[in-house]
């Protein structure tokens, strides 16, 4: 193998620092994050899990329209945000609400989209978090554009672009990686391979040795990481961010994880996958693994764990309170903010809708 291929190809096995029992294994290239970073990640994981489970309940109560849960993928979610600096940008998908919240957006603001109230509940510029994208892989091109602009301006910004395994089959994925590679823009592509795109398994998505092996075709570095090992994800993704900031160009990282729940509340996953498979992954819970490690090395006692759980409970309570308030969206908002002056065809549509609303609900305007 040529020297260049060796630097670009991912490992045969995903990088792992903590084994299933929380024991640290030394790695030649990647270090275990320091105590403070791991404890911070654990806090974010506990909060993320609590929010995921709260959102599941809110859907069942009719308070959220839909929730694509990242239950089981929280190590990827929190690491993707924790490795970023203030000036960096995050480009999330519909499944990445916990990554968005870890970046500082409040759960109530983050969930405006999934409640169906508005396109985004937070100011992307303020948090440097793009709106969560539903059309697959489109956000990767936007991410590359922002990273390219930052490079042209000489700013030290790095962009974290998230997508799922299914999204790697989209044309946009190819265009984003190719442009980023050719222009060496400071972007990190983090693919959360959770084994499914709704009901379609990874085996129907690619014939490549792994998704990370696609990187060498673009001439960029690829790496694979155990996505349920928060220490490894922090280390591998953090290294890619450092390289991007140092001008070494983009990376493609595949995090091997699992979607432990159905795609969304509208999906019945018992129709296409066995319970044994799900149970095997539940046993590899990212939260339990790092908790076991932190307890074993004396960084987490019962008191601190209870304090962290209470803080997560408080976050869930605030979220419930926010979601239980009634919002009354103005139907005319559908027609606002698109054009400075509303074109005649949209004005006609609004008049039609208004007439209909007045007829059906007797609303006064
Ligand atoms: C361009 C486009 N095509 C199809 C869909 C419908 N769709 C929504 S989610 C999804 C599966 C995506 O799977 P993956 O990228 O693995 O992400 P995951 O949901 O597993 O996080 C599909 C096909 C879409 N949102 N956008
Ligand atoms: Mg997937």
C-alpha cells in the first residue's frame, strides 16, 4: 500500500477506547479525553437521554408532532458538539436534537420545528447551529459552503456536518465531499451509522467495506469509531476538528452505533428487525459504559450521579412546561417572510385560505 493510502484509509476495526465494561484500552493514535471532558460528556449524555425519553412521551401525549429519537446515539450527539469551539458551526439533521441542545440551544427552542410551530425555534447565527435539516444530505452542501467562506475570509472556523448512513447514498453527499476535498475546506463529516434508514438496512445502502472507506476516493482521511464509546468519539472527532483547523482539510468519520427505537413514532420497527438484534445493542448502551468507567476510576460517586440526574430531571420538567403551553400560530405566517412584497398568486392563495378559515371556524379578522 502506498504511504498516502495508509494515511487516508480507516482502520479495519472502529477505534474504541472504553470496552463494554468501561475498561480503558490504550490506543497508539487516540488518547482518552481528560477527566473533566469525560465528566462533562457524561452530564450531557444523561441530559440527552432524559430529553430523548421525555420527547417520546410528549409525542404520545400529542404535544410534539414527531420525534426522531437519538436514544442510544447520545455519545455521537454530545461529542459532535463538545469538540467545537464558539466560532465553529454545527449542521444537524432532524435526528440531532440532542447535539443542538448540547451546543446551548434550550430544549424548548430546539423542539419548535418538531412541534410543527415554525421552521426553527432558535437563531442559527447566535448559536452557530444551522436549522435541523429534514431533506437528506442537503445540509452537507450548506456546511461545506460555510466552511469554504470561512477559509476564504481567513477565519479559524471549523464546520461539523452530521448525516446518517442512508444519507450517504444521496448525490448531495458526493458533491459535498468532493468539493470539500478539492478545496480543502475545514469541515468534518460525521456519519452516524445507526444501521438503518427507516426500514432499509445498511447492507442495501452500500457495497463499500465501510462508509468511512469512501473517504479515500475523495482524497480525504477516513476513520471509523465505536459510536457508543463517548471517549473514543470525543477523541477521534476532536482530532479531525484539530486537523481541519490546522489547514489539513476535511475528514469523513463513521460512528458505528444503533437506532435503538423506531425511526419515529410513525414507524413500527418490529416489522423489519428482530428483538434479539435490538437487545444486543441495548446491552452496549453508551451511557452505562462511561458511567461504569467513571465509577471505577473514582470520578463518579452516588451523590454526584444523583446531582447529575436531578439536573437532567429539571431540564425535562422545564421542557414539559414549555410544551404544555398552547401556541396559536398565525396562518398568514405561511405567506410572510418569503418575498418583501407578496406576489399576486400568493396573495390570491392567502385570500382563499382566509375565506376558508372564516367559513369553517368563524374566526374574525
Ligand atoms: C431527500 C430525501 N429523501 C427521502 C427522505 C425521507 N426520509 C426521511 S428519513 C429517511 C431515512 C434516512 O436514514 P439515515 O440517513 O440513515 O438517517 P437516520 O434516520 O437513520 O438517522 C428517509 C429516506 C428525505 N427526508 N429526504
Ligand atoms: Mg440511519
